[in-house]
């Protein structure tokens, strides 16, 4: 089972980025999946999640700005991030919920700065 996030980078405040997460070894749409982010020195935060039946939930910090989605054909999940703020700077990682535990892949760094 592997999850590989990509698409991070440097973006100016107010800008947008789309993160991708390629999954292998399992079928994404059969599981509850999500995106985490972590700022050094702070607790990791679950910011977006989508269930196997398509129910979506967002953390208050990103609601209305970020959109989680998945492409079942490509076995890939996405995080569209709009109206980015410096406070969104973090390492973002994708994850799958299996037997009540989250399993995350390697993250991608997003830096929001002018």
C-alpha cells in the first residue's frame, strides 16, 4: 500500500494550488480517505476527508477554500486549495483510514509567501 502526494510548492497569498495523491496497492474509492497538514512544532491537522460513500467534511480552517476530490479511474485523490494564506504553509500528506487508524504517505511542502 502506497500513497504519494505531489504538487506542493511556493505560492503567493491569495493564490491556488492543486495537490495530487496517487494510490497503489488498494482501491481509493473503497476507503475513507483524507488530507492532513503539519506545521513544525504543531499538532498534525486533518483538514479534509471523504468517505467511501462520498460524504465530505472539512476543518473549519479550510472550509470554503479547499476542495477534496477523487478520480476513481486514476486511483488518485486531489486537494484543490484556493485563497491561500501564509497560515496554510505546512507539509501536506494524504492518508487512508483502515481499521480505525490513519495511514499517511510522504508529504509535500506548501509555502505561502510573497
